[in-house]
C-alpha cells in the first residue's frame, strides 16, 4: 500500500464460518497463481429466491390514515367526529 508491504493475519476459522453461513466457500490463496485459480472458479450467475413478504403493517397504516382523514373531514363538515 503506497509503496509499502503490509503483513496481515487472517482468521481462517471465522472466514470459513462466514463462507458456510452465506453459502460460499473459503479458499486460501498463498500466491498469485492460486488467487487466479480461485477467482476463475467463482460462479457469477445472479440467483434469486422468492420470499413471502408481510403486508399487514402497510395496510394497517393506510387504514389508520383513512380513519384519521375521515375523522378530520367529519369534524370540519359537521363539527363532530361521530
């Protein structure tokens, strides 16, 4: 970095655990050739998974907004909410 060499120590057990949890693989690359081999084996396809989304909160927020709007309009038109 900026003309200097840096020595770092990697926590290989942590990297292996992160790779397993995220569905990947940890590969140690000791030199440039090993790094090139490991980068060639990377699958670059985009994958998607369908997950159900909870929509209760947005519907409840819209309902609360409509109730508030109805109450304010009733108060303005008739001088009372009910």
